[in-house]
C-alpha cells in the first residue's frame, strides 16, 4: 500500500473526441489549443501537481490534434510550479538522442520540472500515415531499452558521447546544458509482455498504466512485480502511476445528467460505445459507478472511495482526464473537495 500524500496531475486535452465512446475528451466538440493551455494554467493555480500532454500526431481519427511537445513547451512558459510531462513520449517519432536534447532543454528552461514518460508509440495508423517505421512487436522492447540507455549516457556525460548500442549509435554527441534534475526521472508504462516488463524493471524510475479497473491493475502489477523479481529489483522502489478518466459532480443525479449529455454528442470517429457507460445509459437508474469500473465517477465522496481502492493497490500518482471538459466544473470541484483529502 502506498504511503504519504497522493500526487495528482491534470491531463491537458490535446484533441476533441466527442460522443459515446467516452475516450478522454468526450465532452469537447471543437479543439481550441488556447482553451487547453488556459486550462493547464488554471490547473496549476488550483493546486494540481503536474500537467500532462499526450504525444500523438494523429490518434486513430482525422480530427485536429496538438503536437504534444510544442504544446507542453508553451505551458512551461506560462506556469511556474507544476511538473511537466508527455504521456508516452513516442520514440517512434524522434531519435532518442534528439529526445535527450529536447527534455534537457525544457528541464533547463522550466527550472527542473520535467518528467520523461517514455514509450515507443503505439497507434499504428499514425505511424503508417506519416511514413514512420512500424517494427515487429518483439523489437519494441529492444529499441526502447537501447533508447533509454542512450538518453542516460547523453545526460550523464560532461563531454562528447560515443555510444554504441544494439539499435542506436552516436559519435561525439554532446547534450549541454544538462538537465537541472540529477538524476532526471524516466517513466515507462504498461505491461505488454515479459520482455517489456523486464525493461521496466531495469530502467524505469516509475511505472504507469492507462485507465483500468482495480482488478485489471492488479493483473498488470503482478507482471511488473514478477519482472522486478527476475532482475533483482525491490518492487517497492518502483513508484506506480495511474492515468484515468474522471467524471465528478455534486450529486449522483448531476453525474447521470452529464453522462447522458456527453453520450448525445455526435461522434465523428465511429468508435464503439464504452460498454460500461452504455450499460448504465440503457438501464437509466442507479449509480453509473455500478457499471463503469475503469473511471473515477460519482460524487466527491464516491470518487474518494474509488481513489482509496487504487491507493491500496500501490498507486502513488493519478493523471486525470476530466471527461466533462471544456467545462471546468469537474476539475474545480475535485480541487476544492478531494485534493485536500488525498493529501492528508
């Protein structure tokens, strides 16, 4: 079980994806990047610990989407305290040497506030659309492992770096100024297969998973913890973070009303409807939390109970997607009534 205050981050919406699929930003019909950045600034003022931006150039649909690192850099310039990170910064889009330089630069300019949450890049359609390589699944762990090794070598050296790994090399590469943070944290996510989990156990300063139910989180953690055993790492030394969607309102009736309003929005993607939300909408009675087990959903008291369940499994940090965005009622209510409680 995790101890101490829970850290809570705000996921800054980089796209709009309205409708009954209920994917990340289902209440937002038209992207406006300035609205997203302004929300990030308010989230810092409200007391959220971190600001997270997804890293995609497409996301399985043809709608507008912000490029994550550019947007995060703008947010860095308008904030002073909150930590900054991208969700699954994609190695597929950039050579790891360039990633090392990008992260070091933003950490320098932001006063040491950046977290590198690193990954390969897993939406095949965007890789194909932009003509980027899509390696075999078993190759991904090798490349990310090598990428992390190169990034660390560049950050930790005061001089030129000659790096020769299984997939990446440098000759006399220099990464100065170095990151402000020493060491600079690198997070990895998910539990795809044993090879990937072994990379997590060897390399990661923290582990994250996308939205899952408590039962599914336990399954993923068992694989990650098994990998810790294989590589000789104390599993308690690996912090756990959960990315999750949230719908919070003062009453259960208001929660239901907002759920119905979002479901009624036109969905241009044609994605399947969220099964738990669909089941509750078809039933129309009781609490939505009765059928939706992979969100935080309900009144502040109900959401606090759900958070306690995840904390008992070891979660030390939340990354929250407020699905009622662009309304800021949910993020404000959470900050007012739930943040003080989870920080005790």
